[in-house]
């Protein structure tokens, strides 16, 4: 009839532990890659940000200059 089969599960348990460790390493790799990408993006943004130029937007007044037949004119835009 049926024979009793002995199965050694030690290697399967070791493989399971290796997979768990690999998952932890993958998480750490993803975090470090995310930080690296963020640092590179911040570096590019800092390099491309103009220095000494006031932003034009809400709450910032800007002087508009134009020429007319009577001469140069300017006024503050709100």
C-alpha cells in the first residue's frame, strides 16, 4: 500500500528565512534609492532657482513700465 515518506524541511525553512531577509534588503534599497533621487532633484531645483528675483504672485506688487506719447509711465500692479 502506501509507504511513509520522510521529508527534510530544514532547507525549505532556510529558504523561507532567506526570502524574508531579501525582502528587508529590498525595502532598504528602495528607501536609499528614493533618498538619492530626492537629493538629485533638490540639487537641480536649487541650481535652477533664480537668486535675487522677487516672485510675482499673490501679495507681491510689481511695477509695470510702459511708454506713451507723453513719455515713460509706470504704475504698481496689485
